């Protein structure tokens, strides 16, 4: 009796029929899809939390967190991109462990009963002749009977079962940040800026000095409270400017013999700076004229003073001279009086002693 290989063939067929591609590829495909969903979730988080979209242009801008603080005695404002201060979810599947177990059971039973009987009845008789080669004759009669009986009973039972289990363990966690996103966050971190809550307006100079034939270039920049340059908002009444990069440029004329004040302002803001143009050429000429005039006046004044001093000195000299003359005249009169008195005394003495006079003679 041949060995029944049906159970093994059934088990082999059942094992070959297992969908290993689906069993192993299914969890891997699910892991890849989950990773894609995690990446999409990170992107949605960045768009919804860290970016604003302009409904008109579709342009995306970062959302900044602004707060004010005191710096060097002044109120300052710090603008920080939101994406630099909140953690960005970046979940990644690190490992996928698949444990597969298949259990195939097959069994078979077979019973065979065979009964066999046969009857053979044979006889040979015959007549006839054939002369072979002219030597002898052969004569034969044939008669045969055959009967056979066979009983067979076969019973076969076969059963098989296939059972398999699969365990999938997925390990995920916060992955390292991609290089591109890290670079973006680095750039955003470097964009931290401390601003004036009312904006900052700066000019390259507050005074321009020159001659009336000259014009001076005023370069003005304005940074709004969010730290963004807005040169197009800078304006000067009566003057037309031109935007150049982050600045607005004005050409201011110098008016003859005038000091002109220009108010540099910002549209929609109370920020302003006063800039002056001064005609120093005319001013210098006037100052030179004034200096010469002062020198002339000083010369006239000195001349008058000198004349006054000379006149006064002359008057003093004349007064002193007259005084001396009067004193001289008085002295002479005094001397003459003394001389006359002496002569009188001598005459009186001669009158009293005439003889003495003769004796003396």
C-alpha cells in the first residue's frame, strides 16, 4: 500500500497560500503612511501656529510675539518669531518589530479491505493439420474458461487547519529636526530685533550748511514697531522723495540768506524729525560785513576817544599852562612888590638919616 502524502501536500499548499506580502508588507506600509501623516501634521502645525497667509496675495509671513520692556530708561519692544519659542512636533517612527507565527495541522486516515477470488477451467483439444516443411503434421483443438471475483472497500478521512498570529511593535518618538527646518529656525532666531514701540525714524544729518547754489541729499529711514522698513511712508511737506532700498531720499535746496526748517514725518504716525538747511555763505558774508563794520566803528570810536583824550590833554595842558602863567605872574608881582617894598624902605631910611646917606656916598 502506497504512503498517503496528501496531508503534507495540503500543509505545504496551505503554507504557500499564506499572504506573506500582506502580512509583512501591511504593517510596513501602515508605518510609512503613519510617518507621512506625522510629517503632514508637523507642516500643518507650522502653517497654523507659526505663519499667517495674506488672503489677497497668498504670501506667508511669520507670526511674531511682541512684548515691551524697559531698556536704558526707555520703553523698548522685542519681536520674537513664534516658531522659535514653541516646540514643533516632529514625531518619527524609529523601529517596527514584526513577530509572525504560523501553525498548520493536517491529519489523514485510510482503511482498505479487498476480497479477491478467481476460477480457471482450461482444456486443449483440436484437430487439423499443417505440414511443416514436408516433415511432420501438427493438429490442435483449443478450449478455455476463466472466471474472477474482486471485492474492495476503502475508507479515507482527511482534515487540516491553518492558524497564524502576528505581533507588531512600533516605537516612535521626537526625532531630530531636519537640516532645512533647523536652518530656518536659526535664521528666525537671528531676526530677533529690539524696536521702539512707536517706530524708529532716522536721518543722516540734522543740519546742512552751504551756499544757495547747492542742494543736499537727505537720507531717511523708518522702521515700524514690528521692525519692518517702510520708506514709502516717509514724507516732507512740499518735497518729493525717491525710494532707494530701505531709505527715502530727498534733495533739499538751500535758500539764500535763510535758515530753512523741514519737518520729516511718517504717514500714520506722530514720529517726526526737524532738519535745517543753513545758508552759511551769505551768513559768512554778512558776518564779514558785520566784522568790518564793527572794526570801522571801533576805529571811529578809538579815534574819537583819542581826539577826546588829546582835547582833554590840551585842555589840561592849557589849564596847567595858564595856571603856571598865573603863578608866574603872581610870583613876578610878588617879587616886584617885594622889590618895591624894599625900595620904599630904603627911601624911608634915607629920609630918616640923610647924613648917613652922604657918608655912605
